[in-house]
C-alpha cells in the first residue's frame, strides 16, 4: 500500500464515519483507523458499502466483493486498492 492511498482512505473514512465532526473522532489516530476493526468505529453495513463505493470511484478500481468482505480494517482495504491499481 502506498502512503498516499492509505492517507486518502483514512480521510474518506473519517468523513463517512463522521469522525471529523465529533469530539470522539478527534482522539482517533490515522494509525488506529488503518488497523482497528471497521466495526469498532460504530458504522453500519450501509455506511461501509457507501465507503467502498466511494473508494472505487476515487481510485478508479473495481474491488472484488469477496475480497472486500474479507477485509477487517481500512488498512486492508487500502492494500486491496493498491493491488487493484497495478
């Protein structure tokens, strides 16, 4: 995963999960977003689906649904995007 892809994935996740607009979100580091389980950020499956679709659009890739479902965190999604862009 390139640093730019990881950074963009984190920024997009902060936006879609509402972490930029909450006091709770201010205490969450980029490293936590990359490594902690997605469901630990109190986002529902519709939000996650919207996030993945946004990633696909942003990076011009189509991610395999099974591979996406196997991702536990944002870092793993960023790695999928990196692999898809090769």
